[in-house]
C-alpha cells in the first residue's frame, strides 16, 4: 500500500480534471514544475510518485500528493512528466513504460532526458536534430536513448536538458568542492538553470505535442575554465577553486536550442551563467 497523505491506496478512483498532473520523480526540477503548473492552473491537483517515502511529508506541504504507486493504479492522468534519474531505479525502462501507460493520451506526456546522447566530443555545434551516439557506445547513453524511444512510441515528447544548476548545485559547486579537478579546462559545457528547465518543461506540456524532441540550454556555452573564472570574479563563493589538470580527456559540445525557443515561444529567465551570477 502506498504511503500517502491524502489517499490510502493509489488504486482508488481519483477525480482527474483536465489539468491534473502526475510528476514521476518530484525532486528539484519536478517540484519547480509543480509550482509553475499550479500557478498556471489554480485548483488543479498535482501528484508526485517517489521511490521512497522519505520526502512525502514535505511534498504534501507544498501541495504535491505523494505516493509510491500512482503509475501502478488503474486511473490515468491527462498530463504526465517523468523527471526521475536512471540511477534511482532498478528497472528504469519498466518504470517509464508504467508512467507512459498512466497517461490518458489527452494532454501531454514529457520525458526529461539529457543532452549527453548527442554525438559530439570536439566542442562542435549541436542542435535539436543533430546525430546521437549509436546504441552500445556507453551504458549511460544507452539507457537514455532506449528511454526516449519508449516515450516517442507512446506519443510522448522528449526534452533533452543540458547541465542543470542553481546557486548551491551544479558543476561549479562540484568543482569548488574538489579544488583540483583532473579534467581539461577547455572542454565546452552547456548550462540551464533549474527554474528555466522547469518553465520550458511546462511550456512544452501546455502545447500538447506528440512525438517531438526538444532541447533545453541557455545558448551560452562555456569552457570549464570560463565557468570557474566567472565564479571567481563574482566574489560570491567563499571556497576557492585551484585548477583543472586534464590534458587529453574528450572535449564537449556547443548546444543551440533556437528551434525549440522559436516553436515553444520560450526564453530563459537567466540568459547565461554570467547573468545568473549577477542576480545572486
């Protein structure tokens, strides 16, 4: 039986209105999606499916109905977003199929994937429809590509997100903690603030696309060294980063999501990492 603060059993009949939303994996991103969704649709219900009951009380306090078993019940939801990361599940693709089966086909089903599958490691340009790596290249990209295939077959859409960050989470924090990092400084990475990733996800959900792939990034690629130079110059972090020491590890990619922005009619709140640092 699901541990749940509003319903004792996830198989009970729920009053599903036309804008109710199921979030599978209501972590940082999922909670921001819930917050924006409830602002857009006052009075709607937001349901959150988790792997453990550890955060159910705090989810309930912010208006998310938590359960371990929403996707195992008989009811279906008009809007479903799957934000759970692969490492939290022993059967990620199975969990994704259950989530897809919990969508009633009316509103939208969206899977938040990663930009990792784009086949580029020479700091070259990648857009929404750029080639992806072949299955078999690495376990990390394999699981994402297989997950995307399931979603698209169900008629859902995919949002490939670049590096997520906020003031206390992201690559800049990881590197500050380490001080010396055995990676090359000229590797290009791409960022998007958690709030912007959430607003883009909601904008896509609202447009009710079928079988589409979108890309989420701030269109301001930076090298690792540039990221940490910006952090240092901001003067807003107490820890000091020392250096990158790598010389021969792979380079990155330069993401551009102008097509996504034009079609969704979306722009980020934080136009770049530098812009974000100016606001804190």
